[in-house]
C-alpha cells in the first residue's frame, strides 16, 4: 500500500493530482475516465471535516488511492461502465469494487479477492448463500413466485402470524412492503389516521429511507439538499448521545434528550408521532433504559405514537430478536426491513396495534410486491434458522467478546475516543485528541482502506466512526481475524501514515 503514498499529492483544498487520476483509470480532461469525471463535479478532495454523516466520504484522495491499489484493468473497465450508465448519486458513486460472488461472511470480487463483510447493508444476518434459506426460496419459486394484488398466499399469512407471535401485547397487525422506505411511509400514513395529526418529531442525522416522505421525516441533510419543500410538520430534536452532542458536555446521562422531546411536544402542539431508531445503526448510539422508559411515558402522556425504526437492527443483531426488547417498552408501530428478506429477497413491513386496524378505506401500501411469497418464505426461513441455531445467545456471547477486544484496542490506541455497541453492532469513534474530541476524519479513512486492502469491509459514519456489523453466523476465529486486521490498520493510522 505504501508504494502508492507518493500519489497522494492531491491538493487538500481540492485540486486534482493527475498522476492519481491516471493510476485510477482516468485519462485526461478532454477524455475523462471513471474517477476524474466524478472529481470534476465534486471539487472538494478532503478538507478535514466529514462531508456526510450517513456513509463514507467517497470522493476523497484516499478513495482515489484505493483505485490505484486495485491495479486490475477489467475492474477499472466495469467501474468506468458503472459510472457511465448509472445516474451518479451521493454515497453510492463511485463504487468500491466489482463483485462476482458471495458466500458465508465473504464478498468476492472479479479478481478473486475476498472481503469479510462487516457492513452488508444490514441484510446479512445469516450471511450470504445460506443453504437453509435458499432451498426454501427455490422450492417456492417452483410453486408460487408472485402473488398479484387482491389475492393472498399461505407464506405471507404464515409470516404475518409469526411476526405477531414474536411481538408483545396487541402488536399483532402486519402490513408488508418491498422496501424499508415504503415501510416508513406506511407507518407515517397510519399514524396520521390513528391520531388525526400530521405533525411528527424525529431526530437529527436520522435515516429512515430515501423517498420524499422518508427524507422529509429523516434528519440526514445529504438526502434533503436541493429537494425544495417537503412534507410539513416535521420537528427534529438531537439524538440521544453521551459521547458528543448538545447535552453530553455536562453529564454522561441521556435523560436530557428525553426531557427535550417533551419540551418540543408541549411547545409545538398537535404532535402525532415520534419516529426514531431504537438504537442508531450508522454511528451506533445505544440509549439507556432510563431514556427509553421516560420516552415511553412521555409519548403515552401526550397521546403521541411511538414509531420505532428497526429496519437495520432487528432480527438478532443486538442479541434480541428486536432491539426494543432490551428496554422493556412496548412501541406503537415498528418498522422492519433489510434482514427480513434474509439477504435474498427485498422485504419490509410494519407491525402495529390491533386497535390501529382502521384503514379499510385507505390504501396504506398497495404495493405490487406487497405480499411476496418469495420474500415471506425467505423471512420465515431466516427466523427459523435464528431460533433453531440459538443465534441470539451466540450474538450476546459475541458481544461480550467484542467489548473485551475493542476496549483493549482503546487502551492501546489514543486514536480511539469511544467504543460503543451491543451484540454484533459496534461503533469505534476515532479522535485526534480525547480531551477535545476533534474528529479524526483522515485517520478513519486510512483505517478503512487499510482494512479493505487486508480483506475487511465496513463503512465509516459521521466522518470518524468505524461501524462494525458482521453477519450473526460469524465464527469466533473469523471475528478474531477481523479484529487483528483492524488492530494493524489502527497501528498504521496512529503512526500518521496516510492511505
């Protein structure tokens, strides 16, 4: 890797080093290649502060150097074609690599290089190519691959019943959708009908999907900029944090964030719902039991529906089937997705109270793939596999191992300012100084690309948080190997070597 260090002469103010462009597959200004065409439209290379909060800073000098490391003409060709034929968009353009296959916890590119996938867009609870799931889906394809609207099917009914059985109280009514954004949309529409109020509260930096209604409800600026007027009546409050945030400098409690929720509800009036992730996925924020107890009391007292977005974290990632089970609370609506389709079929949905079944004359969803028999079979297989293989207990044990090992790394590297997580959901926050908590953005990039080169894939959130979420089936040996790669990368970054 260090052989490409001389290529990293790109001006930090935003100018482009043509040597880097050529090594990454570019030609010249008159005939721009893959990388240069993207750099032309984005003049900032790496200014030292995060450009977005939801994912990697993927237009930077470090990303440029990554393409130079690949040194594979066929990969460059396909990356160039990807950039030529797809609309460019933040967070997913340019792509990291070209994949050919996947199995277990691994992604394999067209060169044959394997990556342990500690990201997986949160669909990979059971890893990739799980035979138990695939056999069920293949059998269903031969029997009933699609169910048109106005009809139902046995797999969809069975899955709806299964989810109702897993949820507490009267959370028994289910509606499916083809993706998480659509699940959020259905939840918001149902909340308006139940409460008669259109105003909601969400938290800053939250991501609830990319559709217009979902970004209106979310707090992630990267999705809203340039969109103009969105749905009215959305109030945002700070997410519950203890390491950094408006209320984190005076104490280590997150109760003030719950107090602020009530303050906004009382001041604004006519709030119908509070939409929030039970535990924030991207930079891994784990609220306290006291926070959630108070939030539940506040929502009940003010007749505000508590809508929990568990799209990225449900189905065992935290050591419980659902994250809210850690807090002994009962939400009003829960949004599910991603892992629900077992990494095979897109599948999402909501679970709501029996008393919320009031929309017989309104189409809350009515999606073409709403009651997908393939998605339902995949979901049922996923749930059965988790239960039969005692994965929840395994994940809790893995969580204890991760805590021990990441705490050890924090003691070894001053670069690590905070470690937070549960089960197999972990965030490692890198800082230049533990007292000032200045974000170590460049160092986080160095760690990520060093790990990628050594076969470990994860994403960076908030510019400086390494988010680690491996498949739940990962073995202890694989976990240990991944942490060794991470430790080596942290050592490189700590010595000030830039990728």
